[in-house]
C-alpha cells in the first residue's frame, strides 16, 4: 500500500510510528545521496510503501532493500536504541553522523547497486582537502623512514630464496630494521576466479611499483585512515578516484581514448596499493642496531597494511571483470602508533605533492616532504620558522642523480624552489648570505657554495593551517565502541533477518549514551579536521551582511563544499576560496552581489 503524506506537515517533536519513521529516515538522509538517483528512487519506494507484513509487525520485512534496512537499523537500533524517535532526532543524527552512515551502509550499497563502483565514500574529504591545500600526515621519524623506503626500489636486494629485502636507515644514518616484499602474502580474503586474475596481475607488478607515486599513496591512505569513519573491523575505503582527483587528472567521458588512459591509471594506482600491502617491516623498537649486530635475524616482521574486500568494475555487455576500482584497507599495528590522531607529530603536507610528476619531478616531491616536515618540527619545538636550511642538506634530501655536475645541481635546487614559489607551496626563498654568482664554474667553486644556507619562507596559508590545527588530539569519527555495536546490530538484523535480540545487556543504553557524548566531545575538538557536520541554526536575522565569516557560516550550515557553493553562486572555486581566506586584493562588486544574493536565498 502506498502512503500519501506531506512530509513537511509532520511536526518535529511528534513521536513517530513505524510508517512515519521510515519516511523521516528517507527524507532526512536523501540529501547525502542526491547525485545517486537509483539509490534515491529505491529508498523512496521503500519509505512510502507498506507491505502486509509491515502493517502487521510494524517492523522492516525480509524483502526490504538491504541498504535501506541497514540505514533504518543504524538510526533506530544503533543511535536511538529503545527510544521514542522524532523527526528532529533523525535530522540531528544525520547532521552529526553522516560520514558514519555512509561507512556503515556502504557494503550493502555496493552489493545492491553494483553500478556504484565509480562512487567514492571519500568525495567530501577529498573536496575539503583540495580546498584547504594540505592534508594531515605523520612527521614521525619512523614513519618518514618507512615512507622513504617504499619509493626506493633499488634498495631492495635478494635475501634468501626469491625474497627481496631492504635496510631501514633513519635520518641519522643508523640501521633501524628491515623491510621485505612478500607479494604472495597480500590478502587472506576469498576472491572470485575473475577477481583473482586481476589481483595476480597487480601482485606481479608489486616490485616495479615502488617509486615516489607509491610514497604519495602511502601518505594519502594514512591520511584517509586518520580522518575517515571506519567499519567494525577498522577498515576504510580507498578508491582510485581519490588519488586521481588529487592529481587533478581530467577526462572526457565521451572520448574512448581518454577512458583507456583512465583505466590504465587506475591499474597503476592499485598496483602501488598492492605493493604497499605486500610490504612487511621489522623495527628494532626504537633501538639503534650496530653494524656488528646488523645481520641478526628479525623475527617480528609485520605487514604494513591489511586488505579487506575489493570493488571490481564489470563490463555491462560481457559481464567480464574490467578492473579493481576500490578496496578496503587499514594500517597494521606497526603503523597505527605513528599515525594516531593524538600524536603530536601530525603535521601538514601540501597537496601539490600529488601533482608533481613522479617521473620528471622526483626532486620536487622529496624536497617538499622534507621542508613541510621541518616546518612541523620548528612549530613543535617553537623554533624560528625562517631558520636557514643548509644547501648540502637540501641537496641530500633531493637525492639529485650523480650524473649532475655541480652547476646543474645548483640550477636544479634553485629551479625547484622557484617552482615552489610559483605554485604557492612557499612564500619566497633567498640565500642567507651574499653569494657571488660569478664564481660558478670556476675550479672548486662548489666547495664553498654547498656550505651556504637558504632561507625558505612558509606561506600564510600554512601558518594559518597550523594556527587552526594546534590540537589534533581526536578524530572526527564515531567512537569505535559505538561503531562496533551499531555494525553488529545491523549485521544481525539484516544478514540473519531475525528479530532484534531482546536479551541486550542492561547497560547497552548507557553505553550508547556515553559513547554518543564522547563523540560530541571529540567533534568539538576536531574542528581542525574540517569534516564534521554542523547543526543548522534556524535563527534568521533580517539584516543580512556579506562577509567571509557569514559565507563560511552558511556553507557550514548547509554542509556544502566550497566547490559546490561556488557553482551555485556562479563564481569560480578559486575566487570563493580567496574571498573566504580574505586574500582578494581588490573588491569585485559583481561577485559580491552574487554572494549576497546566494546568502539571502539560503537564509529564507
């Protein structure tokens, strides 16, 4: 039977019976999936129709859409267990837990709507990362040491029967452990036959995939794990689109050649992720191993990343598997202490790192990582940000090929720094001491030059980013306890399709309440991560004034990205970003009129 009702007429504080509760859940969550029409259409049908079983039992029937049922139980059994629920409560839950909703029902969506393979759960996070120009990463010494080794294929030598291993050397040149490539030990989950063929192709190329791009993906995956909701097993989703968007690769869907290139890029991304998951590491627990003891047999090797389920694209006509678009991934215990949000070593890495070529701009990537890491150290130690860098140190970090002569090395360093300035990665740079250019090329000239120093000035945006992100002590995700409880309830209700277990322990309600309060406290602390949902303030002022603050407030209230907002207003994304950061050098009356009009329309 079809339910006919005007949703806007339902009062916010009305305790909802089952048939209205379904509708409220749909209406308050549909904006999260507004660009995915098949999901919206299916959920609309489920929300506004009632079967005989539903009328009789006032409970979701066995035949209900698995994803909508998962959504229903997430809200009713997870967040509001044994509570009388109102329309207002549903709205507040969606505002606060939208990321967790997506993570919790994602597996049901992929099984129910296989065509959703192109959709990434991390779209909003990537949007915000691109808008703020940096991502969070660990500046820990061990993290830095491990990240460097995944980019150095040539450091891996044969060790034993067909085994490749590399020494882990810290920034002071001390031997700290070993890394091994074990491509045949990448995953324990079961694969279908066609999926296994795709996976084996990725495994076969694991060794050749170790390069600077792999180091970029190492940073991206750990960043997403830091800021994204996780499922009950601790996995996040990584989608090839996440990396492609950060690299700003644009394609035309109408151009077949472009699509072939896109599939190739997806393969190149995923083979690097598989290379990361086939890397096993053994560390000496912070101790320095002497050269005399260097050859001792490490017994505590641990895989760096675990892989969960994978998402495969299939040809619509032939049904053949085309490629792996996304997968579940999580760092293991050897990495998690280094990338925990509570660590004081979390710092800012400019997203330009992803856009420099891993083939022709390796020195750009290496030097940018080093400089961003040094700025984090200086902020943490309250050192002077303009403390000069030794040229010898910068060259060492760039790892310029030995075929370069000293004049070429000088040009390379200066050109990279010039590119950084042009790209907005640094504000400026200069020699700390006066250097006589006329001596370049003369015998032994470089012996003095390498001992000179260079001052590199950070951008205002980076300084502002650190100012806003002093405390990274918590994550903008659901507390793991409540997430596990919610996921368990959803699995029991949906996969087994049984009634809700009546023998829930007496403290279940208090656990939910306590966990929810923990989430609220965490969210207050994680304004720095800029990914939380904010409640809409219904107090409307008659006198609306345009300002960067009023624009930011409205964007946050509407839970919109700057890019989407700019499209609605009719101005460019960069123009709006500069306005919000108060970087516009002169006023543009036409743009001001458009923004004010947008403010007024959304305040009604």
